[in-house]
C-alpha cells in the first residue's frame, strides 16, 4: 500500500471503533475514499478535540476532525466518527437509492457511493454553487452519483431507500418523509440553535402507523436552509433541555400528540 492508503486504512479502523461498528462495508468505504480530494486544495484548517490547527500534509486529514470548506461560513467536512455511527445505524446496502441533503465537497457522497455500489444511486443536493461544482468534479468517477446545485429541502426529490441530511433542521420535512419507500430510513439532525440530536426514522408499511425512530447521538450542525421554523426551534430547545432524548421511540405524522410526547411540530411529533 502507498503511505496514504495505509493512513486511510488505519483511519477507517479508528473511526469505526469510535462509532462502535465493525461493519466491513463501513471500514471499506472509509479506507477507499481519499478525503483530501473532497476538501479543496491545502493547506487545510481542521478542528478537533484539541482545538484548531493547520494541516499541510494530506495524511493529517486522516484523523477524527472537521475540515473547513468555507471557513467564514462555518461549512466543513464533518466529523468522520459521527458519520460512521449514523451510516452503521442506517445501513445503506448495495443497490439502494440515497438522497443526500447537503453534499458539501462530496466526501460523504463518495462514502455513500461506495456503500450502495455501482448498482445503487446517490442524488446529492448542495445549495452553495461553488461547493456543488467542486463536488461534481471530485465525484466524476462515480457513475451512480448525481450532484444537484439546489436545495434538497424542496420538491421534487426522487424516491429513495435512505434520505440523509447534513444540516440542522427543526422538523423531519414532509418532502423527505414522502420520498421514502416503505422500509426507507431518514437521518436528520433536529436542532434548536445548532445543538440537538441525530434522528433515525424508518417508514412503516402502513401509512397510518407510527414510524420507528430514535436519536442516535447529540449533534451540532449549521442550519439547513428551508428546513427551519423559529417556533419549532424553540420547542426543540425546551425538549432537549427538559426531557430525555434517549427515550424517543416513534415519529408520528399527524394526530394528537400523546402525554409523553418529546416534542411536537407542525403535522408531526415524537413519542
């Protein structure tokens, strides 16, 4: 192996261990994709538990750190162990169709493409034109990927087995829920200001049934344009402050929130 390939293999093992997964598909995907190809030209600014720093050698990107994509705007290539944890829980499989909202520079788009394979499909949406163009170029080797330079928080979206959102929303939007076929999964960070939790919800066979759902981890994300309402953000803030997010088990669409509701929004609630 080349030096960078060795770094990627060690990196994949490290973040999988931090995410609590031994899924060989996750390990393969993170070992295969060159992170430096999706983070713009170096040197790179990184943020981790030890604070921020500058990296000039691509090998320095193979750590569990954020990499700045647009420093002034707070846009970054997110924490690998969080993404590994979420993908291990959502289990994208070969041949599946994925909608990714917030592609950034395309790194996690490439990870998704590795997971669904050439028979699958990834439709990636990025609202920032420069990032969308960079992602499209960097992802040109993946024939199963399409990059769309527009919001992924509005229609139309293709039908999918997985919808994954990489910016903080105040609700699981109907456009995301409706895009999923039965058995399809939604990964979305529900955030009050920037902080909140990563929700995983699965569409049931019957439209009237509640969706199995749970929070995977506390998270902090930049806001998702078109997916935020101030009143829902306020309710989420109170819920995460006063209630146990670990107890959430169901996402309901419509109906009257029960007495044990974690939070209720417009046309949805978590129980």
